[in-house]
């Protein structure tokens, strides 16, 4: 597809991409580099004490609390993203249909997601907490202490997160479903493919890019969860996420060096996991145009 | 025929089966989904209409007394100014992100660019660093640039941090459009720009609108940067989540759940309207040829 | 969207861009007058800092009396941690936007260590002579006075007069009554602040101190932590949690949860700050509003009472443009009789000026405060206090919930305290 006039394609590509790169570099790169430099320095509370090299990192990685919060963060991420995917896919398939009242249904499905997180977190705390015990009284559970025991506290936080962000996944998957041409299904139907076969062999593969984007962003968001556990449990009963730990060392008991080291470790971890998704995604859409159709 | 599970069947389009069991089954499923999504919102509405300590803290949803005092209190605190601020900031973020992001996405999806995966990863990396660690250096930078307490001081970093998600979504959708359509347009003599406008953009509309909603809602609900850069002064730049978090009760310690839920309801209703409008766009019929309507 | 023809699309684009251009301009607002021109800015948060609250009224009083140096309030959020964050951002940048800082009693050491506040040694006598010793102690760090006490807070035992004749004087007695009566009436026994946050440390310290334990010596140079008393306090909590003395939900409750339970009649006893008293009395719908009273907190020994100290002090920012007037303001707010009395009568905020308690001895809350405050102990306002508190929470919270060994947890706390003085 050679152009005959104007910029060459490569130059054009660079022009198109540069505003984004410039904006992101200016605003985001500076604080990231600053934080990284901070992480190599020693601090006693807010007072600088010179160079620390990798001491902060060693300390962070040998802190038992780091590993405990990592464990919770992983459990939270895997469970909630899986649940959100399944429920979100269901919502998307539903929203994709033509039926009466579909507009209202689609808007209704988005409601959980548009509520500000801090309010949603307070609401779920209020509902789950044994006093006043809203969920307990609705389901006749007496004094069941959801937020006050290990395991169930994690469940409550995951539940609130799934409720809140399944619509986000649904939205992305719905848009993905919309780009699948109808005639592909027609010909499959004509060929006698059953509903489930059509779903598995046509819908899912064509939806793969949208699925990967949704999973990518939900995963990195879940790995950084802060508001929900902080408001619902304060991190008690093994619900302390990595972000809560980081927040503690930047704000509550500030140690800029250690806090930045924790942040960088978190960052590298999340980036690593994100890269896996990117590679999977990249193969699909970026390397040339040989998508199967 | 059995009822579809949550993963749904593959009922693309207009053909609906008519067995009674199916209709009942679908209605039940719909009912469950609506209940799941909307019941907590209903709780928010009920709580916001309650006045008096006991009502607000009782597990009984229908315990009175009721009244509109909470809404009066919310607006007495210049909440409409917060709404204005949030609208402007989130709106500008959305426009900037879509414009800048779509040309970058087009380049990534279509034009030859070396090391795309590396670029995508770098793009992703920008949004992954724990924001809480980025706040201190950004605050200092913003302070020296005089960007504190301004709209641009918020929508610039919002755009910057939301560009990765935008670019990913849009790249996915652009790449999913068959190249032959573009070919056809160019054969007809269109410049790459025109090809982009008249062919790609409309076909990618579901993705674009999905991205737009996501950007808008994320910018709207963002709390950390907003509470750091514009913590007070609704007349200037204080946004909605920050204002809600700053609500106090009548006496110290008291948690103003009434005004918080009232503010949440006030905020969610326009969002639902925006979602209703946008969801039409996501699933809007695209009449051009082979793409599904 | 293919329905849109070219013109419509251009209109949309132009419209969007115009919106962008307009939106891009922040409305010009007052950038917040700094100390220039003799004006003072008071950074304080919470319900009483809102328009109509007592802090605003006090600010107005000052401005009337000092028209050349009026003071205005920068309203900070309700939560103390958020207030500290916002003050820290300004102070770390050495900004002159705040002249007077409303400080929680536990921040004194941190603010002084960071060089954020002015020493008030030259006005020390003025303040010390009229203030209660506990609140005054909370404003001192390293032997120097860094803030002027402003208001205070102490914990009360709330109890049901229809179920309890005499308030208990020991913790064991309280638990016995709580469990027994709770079972009889099918309500919870005792509610306090048991969630994993600073409030939990406050509650635990009340048990610990009331058993005779201490944390540091006078000048915070030595650790005087008593592991036996600490074990006693923690074991008490663990047993109470198991036996039904602690009401359900104790381990997720903060101040409001406890108040709501007691106010709805679901608990026999409550440990809370005085703010709850008026809220319950004024709540028409509360079934117990005429059936409760307040008493000093019990101890393990049965003698005396000890409560933790809360409250706020006012300090002068080291970066203020107007330190002299700011200093005058903080001294005035701390010592002026009218101001201190107003706080008590109009806002139910416990004042720090000793004489007010004698003047207002008719009011039940004030009279109990007068009894309890002289013995109330401040948490050490050391710069490390937050770190100490976090360690205590992490070690002792699982211990009382039966998820960690009590001896080991107490040992961990001791070791951490030791590490802070090395």
C-alpha cells in the first residue's frame, strides 16, 4: 500500500504517535523517575540520610508483610477478574440482544460501575458489617461477622469489586461483539452449527482481542486495588493489598525511600504481568494484517 | 430448549425463540440481573431520603422518617459547582484522550512502526505505577508551574494516565476492521486521512464510544490526584468525589451517610443518562455493508 | 454514525473543540489570600470548621477584635489523617498558605522534627498556668512547647441505667455484668472501638494504662513497657471477645458503629468519646435516650480511672508570613475564658482551660470530664507515634482475635518500642 504523495507511512506513523508519547512522557515519566531515584536513598521518616543503594528493596522483599499483602492481592485479582469476566461476558451477551427495554437494561447494568468507588465501598461496608447488619437481616444470618473474620472478609471485598466492575468488562465485550459481522453467524447457522458451537467457534475467537484488553486492564487495576479493602476492612484479616501497604509508607508513616521502593517493586510486578497480556494481544493485532476472518 | 447459562447463548440479532419456558426463563434471568445491579442503588436512594440518626443507621430499609433534607444540605454546599468542575474536567479529558489516542491507535494498527510491542508495553507502563507514589513529585512540579487548583492541572494528568487504556482499546478496534474496506476507499482516491474518517472511524464507533464512556467515568470518579491538587474550593476546581469525601456530619466523628448517599444519587443520575445515550451509539446500527447492525 | 454527513460531522468536531477551549479555562477564583496584608489563615478541619461551626465563630470573634489581622479558615476534611496529608503537602513545600495549624494531639513530635512549627517557649508560662496538664503535655516534645492546647477529649463509659444500678469499677466486673445482662436481655454486652485502626490502640492503651503500664519515661528516652501488664490487657480483650462480653461486631467497629449500637439499645455498655452523649439525648427515636448515663472508665485495680487523651492543639507554621499575630491567636484561643467556655457550651468540645470545668460543673458531661481529664494520659506525641501505633495494631489486633499468640505479640511490641529509642 505505497503512498504516492505526502509523508511516507513510517513518518506519518511517527507523527500520529508522537502527541501521545510526548504527553505521557512529560506528565508520567517525570514522577516515575523521581520516585525511582527516591527509592535508592535512605530516609528516617521524612528526613533524608543519604544513599541507600538497594537497601530499601532488600528490606521490602524480606518484610513478611510484603508477601502477605502480595498473597491477598493475587487471590483478590485472580478471583475477581475471573468472576468479572464470566459475569461481564454474560451481561455483554445479554446487552447485545434485541429485546424490549434493552436500552434501560444496558443503562441499569452500567449503574454499579458509575457510582464513585469511595461511596460504593462505604455502602458495601454498611451492608456487610454485622452492625447494623443489612445483609444479615435480609438473609436471616443473625450475627454473622462478614468483615471480622479471615476468609469472609476477603470474600466481601471481592464481592463488592465484582459487583462494581463487571459492567466495565461487559462494556468492552459488548463493543467487541458489535464488531462481529452478522453474516458469519448466518453462514454458520446455515451449515447447521448449534448455538453453543457458534458461540465457541465463532464468537469467542473473534472476541479475543476485546477479551484480552478487558482482562489486561482489569488485572492491572485489581493488582492495584486500594479503596475497597481500605474502607471495608482497613486491611484487617488478611485483606491488606499491595497498594494499602504502599500508601502506608508514603502517607501514614512516611519514609520516602522505602515507600518508593515498595512502589517500584509493585510497578515491576504489575508491568511484568501486564506484559504477558500485551504479548498475547500484540500478536493478534499488531503484527501485520493476517487476522483470521 | 434449555435455558441459557450466565455465559449466555449466541443469540445475535432479531431471532427470538418463542417457547413459553424460554420467555419465562429469560425474564427471570433479566430480573435477577436487574436486581443485582440496581438493588444497592435502590438502597442508596432510600438511605438518602431518610433523616434522623436512627433511620440512617437501621438495617430496615423502610424505616422512616423520610424527607429531602439531605438533598438540601448537599446543594447548600455548592455541590452544583462541583458538578460543573467534574463535567468540565472529565469532558475535556475524554475529548483529548479520544482525539490524541485515536490517531496513535490508527498508527499502531495500520501503519508500519518498528517495535510495536515495545511501544505498547511502554504505553502500558505509564499507567501502572502506583499513583500514590507519583503524587509527591507531581505535586511539587504542579506547584512550581502554578497548576494547582486549576482544571488544566487535573485534565492534563488524567489524559496522560488514561491514554494507555484508550490507545489499547482503540488499537484493538481499529485492527479488527478489515483492510479491504480501506483499500476500496483508497482505490476510490481518498487520502489516508479521509480513509480514516469516512471508513475506519465509523466502523470503529462501538469501540470509540466504549472508550469514551470509560474515560469519562474514570476521570469523573478519580480521587487521589483531585484530592491532592484541588482539595478545597468548589468555586475553582474541587471535583465531585473530593467534595463528597469532605462532607462532615453535624459534630466531629459523625459520619454523614445521609448527605453522602444523596450526593451519590445526584451524581449518578446524569451519569446514567450519559450511559443511556452512549450505549445507543455503541450498538447503533452501522449500515455500511458487511458490518453487523 | 454513517447517518452523519460531512457537515454534521464537522459541526460536531468544531463544537467539541469549542467546548474544549472553554472548558480548558479554569474559572478565576480567589487564589486564597496568603498572609500578605496581615490576614491569617487557619488550617483546621472537621465538622466544627464548617460555616456555622464553633471554629468559624471563634475565628469571627478574633477578627472582630483584631480588624487588622482577621483570620479565615481553610476547611480541611473531617478525617485527621487527611488533614495531616493536606497540611504536610503545604509544609513540605514550605508554603506560606497556612499560618495557624490545627494539629491532632499525636502530631506534635512529627511536626517539630520536620521543622514545620514555631516554638512557643516564650509564651509557655502563659499557657501552662491555665491549661490542664494532660493536654498541655501533648503539646510538648523534647522539653519544648510547640503548640497551644485548644480542645481535648477523653473516653467515657456509657451504661444503661435501666439495666445497671451502679457502674462497674473494674474491667472484670464490667465484663461480668455485660455478659450476664446481655444474655438476659438478648443484646450485646460492651461496644468499643475494636477495628484495626488508631482507635483500637486508644482502647487497648486504656486497658493497659489502667493496669499500671507505661510506654516511655518522662522524656521519651527510655522504654518502660511492661510485658506482664500488656499481656493482662490483651488476654482480657481476647477473653472478652470469646465470652460474649464484647458485642458482635466489636472487631470491626469504630466510634460511629459503637454509638449506633448503643443508641439503638443493642448494648449494655459503651466506651466512647463525649460527643455521643448529646447525640443520644437529642435523638427522639432512640429507645434509650432517657435510660443511660456516663461514668469514668473502669480499671483493673478498681482504683481511680485512666482514659486516653484526644483533642486538637493549635500551632504556628514555621513558614508563616505573620508569625507574631499567629502566635497571639493560638495563645488567645487556648487561654481566653470566653473562647474556651464557648467551645464547651455551644459545641460540646471539651476545652483545655482548667477553670472552665469548675464553672460548668452543673453539666453532666463537663463535670465528668472535669473528673476524668486530670488523670487522662496522652499517647506519646513522638515523631514515631504513627509507626508505633501501626506496629501495635498489627501485633495486638490478631492477638485479641485469637489469630496470634499473645505473648509473642506483646514481645513484638516491646521490641519495636525498644528500636525507637536506639
